[in-house]
C-alpha cells in the first residue's frame, strides 16, 4: 500500500451485504440495472445543480446524457453518463453502506416476502 492510500471498513453487516449481492445480481437483475441508471441520473442532477452557479462545469460536456452500450460479443452492458461523480467525502460516507439509497428497506421488504415486481 502506498503512503497516500487510506483504508475504510465497510459499515454493512456482511450477511446483509452477501444477501444483497445474491439477490441483486442473480435474482433481480432489472432492479440492479435500474439502480445503476438511477446513479447516473443522480450524477446528472449533480452537474445540473452545480451548473446553476458555475456554468463552466458544462464546458467539457455540455450535453447531459446517459448512454447504454450493449456488447453482445462480450456479453456486457456499459452505462456511461456525463454527470459528476462522487467526491472523497461521498465515497467515505456511501460506499459499503446499504441504507443510503433505500436498498436496506428493499432487502427488509424482500425478506418479509413483499411483492417487489
């Protein structure tokens, strides 16, 4: 590890995290995809909001967009957006948690047998 590297422990209980991964990736792919697109939309909202006081944030990419790029040969779907990503503080506060975007409530509803379709 380099001298500048920092380590942070995950906040989520490992069992909940594993259950989330299993359910999201294998059982509810459309929910996972919707979450990724929602994250891109949040990034666009962030740049749109920042552009109200600093129009230069749109200089490098004036068109706000989300691109879905399928690649059948490699069996992948790439999601690209022209928004603003997370800051270091955002990463520290959000990565490794499951309660920030409603995912914990989703998992609790799923465990309780709620219809999530």
